[in-house]
C-alpha cells in the first residue's frame, strides 16, 4: 500500500533519500520522475534502475518536454546557454542553472499525485548546500509551502525534505551505510558520456566523495588533469 | 511588450478578467490556457476566440493530457464519475468537481512563464463564490502562496486575483460594461453541445445572469422545463 510520494531525479540526493525511506523507514513510496528537456536526461535511466533495484513497481515518469518555452532561460535546458562551472556561479543567488520555478511545478504535481493516492507525505531531496543558488530548496521555502498546503480541506499534504540540513557529504555517508550503488546515479548537468567535473553539481559531488575518503565510481573527463586529489 | 501573465480557461471569470486587464488597465498580457482532460474542453475554443478578438498574439495553450493519472479522482476529468448537480455539492468543502491541486499546478507553470518573460504579475480568475468548494481560490490561499513566491531571489512573481472578492454577478456586470460577448465563453462542466443548467458552475452562471436581469446567450438543455425564470 503506497504511503508516500517521492520525487526521484536519478541524482545522488534523491536516490539516497529513496533508499533511506525504504530501508530505514520501511515506507512504500510511489516514485515520480520528470523529463523536462534537461541536458542531463541520462539521470532518468538511473532513476529507473534504482526503482527497479528496490522493486518499486509504482514509478511514474512524466514527460514534460512541452514545458520548454517556460524553461528557456536556464542553462540546464537551453542549448544556447552553456552550463557554468562552480567558480562562475559563486556569489550569484540565482545562477543560470536555476530552472524557473521547477521545484514548485514538480512538487505541485507530486501533491496532486498524493491526493490521488490519498496519502499526505511527499518527499524530495533538497539538501543544505543547494541553498547557495536555489530559493526553492531552503527551509523557509518548505515551511511557507506547507502553510499553503495546510489549507486543503481533505488531504493536508505536506512536503518533507529529511536532508534539508544535511551536507552532500552527510548524504553520501548515509547512502554508503545503506548500500547505495553510486555508479547508478548521475549528477553532471552537462549530461555527456563522462561527467565534466567542473559544473556546480559535479563540484559538490566530488567534494562529498573527497570528504568521505571514497572514490566516485563515475568516470570523469580529464581525470589525469584534474586538480581534485581523489580523481587524479 | 508583455507585462503580465494571465491564465484564461475560456470561462466567464477569466475571460472577463482578460478584458478588464486589457481595456481598463491597458495591460499587454501573455495568455496561458491548459488542456487537462477536462470534460468541458470546449472552453478552450472560447479562450482562443477571445484571445483572437482581443488581438492577443501571445497565447500558449499547453496540453497537459498526460497528467490524467493525477486527476482521476475528479468528476471534471474521470469518465467514471458523474458531474454532480449544485444541490449535491452543497455543504461539501471539497466536492468531486475539485481537481487535485490543479490551481497550484497551473499557477506554478504560469510563474515559470512569468520568470521567462521577466515579468512579476500573474493573474487568474478566482472569485468569491468558489470559496465554498475550492481551497485554492481563497484569499488565504493567495496570501500564503505569495509569501512563498516572495522568496525568489530575482523575480518576485506575485499572483493576483482582482475578482477574489467579487461575486459572479459583479463579474458579469463588469464584463457587460466592458462589452464582453458571453456567447463566446463556456462554463458547464459537462461540456456537451448544450449547457446542462444544473452542475455547480451552470448554477452559478445562471444565477449571475438572473441577478443581472440578462438572458444568458448560451443554449441550455431543457430550457422549457427549467425552473429558472430567465431560461424558461
């Protein structure tokens, strides 16, 4: 019996959250994954693989490619805008990697799905580090959003983000303890055959692996030239 | 130059709002209309006609038919659930005509569209009467939702509903004064060739026309048998 909805992108955070809910919390979630013209749509393959590994039969992949006109200002979607490196986004409170209102859209859809199942808990993989550039991953966002959903008169769905105060390193350590296979996750915004190693999410991911003393199982471009000690 | 986004369904309220923004407020809005497997999808024809009459060249009609699994509990979408009459929904704070989280989804998409245009005002046709069954048309909803959007770090989009304290009669009177052709709007949830005259939105619409002393130009089923004095 489905008792929660979880948004799973196929990245480290949401995949770890999925393992956490199933293995630690004994939940039976329905999974939602979104296609939205992201350059890194290969993440979806991993979302599907993880669902399959965990025997989650209830996995809805929604193809929202038609939303392209809404997201054209984002470097995660537009072919005309290059994905910036981590150093280029530092200090920008809303860099080009921000996808306009994406999290609200995805969470709104997840809430409708929850109402459909008659369940009141939705989970997504917001984590502490993303606060630097994304207003829609913060504790304030979560609190105010849940005030809105508290107005529903039958199913007061609430959005939960258990990792919202976790660093990516905390998430990785938890995931390792839960046996997550990180070779079956994808982060790099560029979505090429090898991870770039320099975009904001690669930088975050590599730092988490470095801090945890583990080598990232994903292959990176220019491993030999990388300044990062663990991928030299 | 686009300076606002408006959600136009093709119903009385949003069509009147569109005329109001253009004729009274001299705005140049971009229009958004949604297809979501609603039984009354003929409303979309009228949304397009009104856009054309008002020379709004920027009108995006998004086909969200793929969201059917999210909305299956609603009588506006599911072929297995009959649209109730007005008398059947009275006293139910969230009747079967409620589409799970639809307004949040549509507004979330409108916000992304606004961010894309770099504009901060979104309009939708919420009105006072719908408060009876729809939490997502109330002043509280609007206020709390705008708190969430106040967190955006670049474009603090705000959702506006100028008719939120208007009755449908107020809206109709305003629309008549603005020259709105209500034969080119659609309300009935059943979406058949003739309006049913008994579903909640027909009842509201007929009452507004009755209160205004005007005959609704739309054809209704069983006009001869109708208890309503103006459609007898």
